C-alpha cells in the first residue's frame, strides 16, 4: 500500500466502502478521539482489529497531532473505516463529529490509550440480543495505573448509584443509536465528565444491561483521573442530575480527600499482598 504523506483523512470510506448492519449482526461503531497519542494508537487500533465479531467500523478523529499519530493512522488506512485529522474543541466535540459519521446500530467510545480485550464486542452483542429493550450496555474494566497497580471498575447501572457517581465503566460501553436520537449529542462545555452528564439526562428511565466481564484495559493518569474530573462530575450531578447542591458539595470534598489518599491506599495494598 502506498501511503499519501499529505493526506488529512483516510480509511475504507474514502474509497466508497461502507458496512451495513443486519438483524443477526448489528453494525458496531467504535469511536476514538486522539491528540498526540502516537505512543498508544497502534495498540488501540489493533485491539479493535483483533475482535472476532465481524461487523465493526472504527472511526478515529485526530485533533491535529504533530507527534506521528497521523503517520500511524495512514499505516492502517485499509483496515479502519474512517480517520480524519483536524483541529477540534476537545474530546466531546470530536465525539459529536463522529456521531454524524457513525452508521452503527450500537456506538461505543474507546480512548486512544485503552484497548478492547479479545471477544469484548462479541460479548456485548450477545448481551444486546438478550436485552432487546436496553439502550445502554456496560461491563467491567481493568484500570491500570502508571505504578503498575490495577483495579477493576464497573458496576451495574442503577439511578440510585449513578445519580451520586458514575458507577458504570463508560469506556467501551455500548449505546444504542436511539439513545442519541432521544438525548442529543454530548455537551462540549465539559472537558472530562461529558459522558457522565450525557447519561444523567436519561434519568431513572434508562433501560440498561450489564455483564460482569472485563472487556477493556484502561490506562489512568490522564484528565479523567484528576480533581478536575471530580469537580466536573459534581457540576453534572447538580445541573443535569438534579442532585441537591449542598449534599453534592459535601460529596465533592469527600471525593477529593479519597483521591488525595489513593496513592497511600495502593502502597498499603501492595504491602498486604507481599505479607500474604
């Protein structure tokens, strides 16, 4: 394959190749937003290509990277549905642009530094077949810290829990297209917690499915794991979720203390494992 070094977009669609969904094999759109993610983009792309589910389109929107990310995307030009490289207004603005391109019956979002585990999308589509009324499907995620510490996150959706904190693991989780038809696009004024705010709009009426299976490896250390993320989530709980403002302010301070103490908890856990 000859690589066009000047191209700012590519993929199978630029050559007129489009995938379609069917009743037996719904089309799944995987969306990845990236900016200067050369270090991890190859692993992300390959984790989608390794899936055994046959009907997937991967849309990658790059925010104008200058670190070699685009050069890697060009190497995958004949194996992903669509990629574009242009300046954007952040991850949720990129996701909104991807929604205009997505043709899938189900849509999910995979970070550039995240990777699907083998069989993940197939497991989700089996879950979708068993839950024909559900508009949102989630699972468990392995969260890997730079120190090497790991923990498993992701619980079943329930409004009682979700109105307090994002109990579900959003990365890789599945959204039926009708959910976006009903709730609209992501609020790009959020920089970190826009996915939480979006699902808060559904309220207690959200029909959700869950499987206690680890489907994604997610690296921490970015903005999603920060005090800023905690503050944005608190804003969403009040403005969209309708949670009491005074109660949310107390919860915010508790979460900030827990975040500050997290490194100490990791050290204590490692020492406990060594002693055992």
